């Protein structure tokens, strides 16, 4: 690999053996080095290969001012999270999480308290991601002798969710809020508590994760299966009525329409989790 840019004493940009630009990290890697020199492979600790030139540039900008130790901590956290989160995360997680970890540590030392209003929703609806976030907080607390809270664990979890779904933070926050509201609508419509330990509830939440992602990214499904929709509407009138309340809520709050296909799938899942109360 040949150095093409010095980012700081510990990080350089280089061309790999396939002539792709990569970011290379290692203690003292850039100290005394010069553009055009080969990378000292004995010092290499991590090679970042991003998905686009834009992401490479954004990561370079983030790494410019972040201490090496914090980059290493974030890298360890991502590696550990990948063992818990089964869905593949986009490489942009290195940009967002390194930046987030850096500022989270700074906020702590500046005694700036942080509260995450989505804490309980993240714990309930994204348990694997929250577990990874909680592990990250425990790791940072042990390594740095600090006391980050569960609120911070939820914020880190949001970055993992973003990387899984390929969306930006505002979209992920909107999706989490939407899931919370949909669950409340179902509970109030049926005047019942849902069995959160049941398989049907787990399936319902999984469906809502993809459903809300399609809503916030405006990529709804619509295969024009009107006949099936009519059958489901007639067979499960109460569940369909509940789904219609959800549809009206989404159309009002997010100014978007829900297709008949989305209504069909939503109705079926509502029927499954409310069987004991269904007509």
C-alpha cells in the first residue's frame, strides 16, 4: 500500500493492492511518513474499506481530530456488536459511531447529562441492538473509569439500527416512535395488554420494523392484490378496523398513504396477536 494522504500521526489514507482508497490505522503510522511512501505494515492495526468515496472522505474528516484510543474503542465495540446483531451493518457505522463515542466521552467529562426519551422503546423493540449498546457502555465504563448510563446505551443502539436498515438517524427515531404509537393503538382498540413474550408479538414487532422503515423511506409495497385484501377485510373486520386506525394515524402524522397490501399484512398480524379478543 502506498500513502496518498496523511490524516494524523496514527492514520493515513492509502491505495490498496486493488487500487482502492482505504484508511489505515496504527500507532505512529503517519509520524515522519510522507506521501508516496509505502505503508509500514508492521504498524497497521486496522484497515477501513468504505462503501463509497463519499464515505471515505467523511471518515477521514471524523478521524482527523479523534484520539487514536477512542477510535480503537469504537472499533472494538463494532466488532463485539457484530457477534450479537445478526443483520449485516453498513460500513458507515464506523463514521457515525466513532464520532458519537468521541462526543459521548467529551459530554461525560463536561458533566453534560444526557436523557434518551426512546430508551424504553429501544429496549422493548430492538433488544439485540440494545444489548450491544449496553455492552458498549459497560466496556467504555470499565476501560475509561466513567459512568455512562442506559440512555447512552440506547443512543448507541440507534446507530446500530441505522447501519442495519441503511437509514439516517431522524428516520430511525421516527420509526421507533411509530412502532410505539402503533402498539398503543392496538392495545387501546382491543382494551387489552399484549403478551410481549409470545412468538406472535415478536413477529408483529418484526413486521412493524420493516413496515415503519418502508413508511419513513417511502418505499411501500403495493402488488395490487385487491381480491386478497377484500377477503382479509371481510374475514377479520375488527382487526381491519384497528389497522384502519393505524392507517389514519400514519396519514395524519407522516403525510403518506398506506397501500391495500400493507393493510392486509398489518391486519393479519393484528389478528394473530389479539386472537383471544377477536370476533
